[in-house]
């Protein structure tokens, strides 16, 4: 799989052919890599050229100590789109990827045709989530079962939203 060396990050990605199809970008959630989209890839690759990528700090993309901002993650995607000469794309995301999509929708709407934010919140809590919150309930499962289990749970909960949009 190829990598794009962008400003401050090396991003791992997979872009399918044929080039005459519209491009659909899949943006992963926290603690996952682009393989979380394998099931959707099979279905949507019949009508879209699919771009999946590992968000900075995830999968095979580079990581560095410290935290990342949503702006930084969104600019990584814009850099990847520029690198691949993709001026405008459809965008589908889950969870943290939805925050990336919201930033893009506000700051680079000309780069997006359709956008799916399933499920996504408009912010990240400043404090640690309590055990009663959705993430608080999933967190022990994520850490004991790994990110693959987390992506299965998130996918089951958002499958209907994806079908409604395409």
C-alpha cells in the first residue's frame, strides 16, 4: 500500500481505480485503521473510486508523541487530496472522523460534494468520560478486545445512516 509524505506526517492510504468514477473518502474513527471500512469497500467500490487512509497516529500512518488537533487531521486529508490530485470528493466518516468532516465542511466546503457524519459529535469532552457515557461503556471493551471490536460496534450502529445517504 502506498504512503504520502505530507507536511509533518506520512499518511498510509489506498485509492482504487477506475478514475472515471466519483471518489468516496472513508475516514476512520479513534483507535482504528482504514480496514474498519472493509465491508463498505466491497459494496461502494462498484459505484465509487474509494480512498481509505489511516488518520495520523493510526494504523501505518506516522505518529509522534503528543496530541493532535482536528484541524491538523483535516489538513492531513486536504494534503492527501492535493497529493492525489482529487479536487472534490464525497466523504464518509465515523466518530472522530466525523469531527474531521465537520472541520472540512466549515473550512473547505468546496472540496466536498456529499458528507456523511455517522455517528459524530460536534466536540470532544474536555474531561475523562464517565462510565455512564457511550464511550465510557465502550472504552473497556475497546482496550480489552482491540480496535477491531470497536469498529464492529460502531459500524452496526451506523449502518442505517450509510444506506440512507447512498
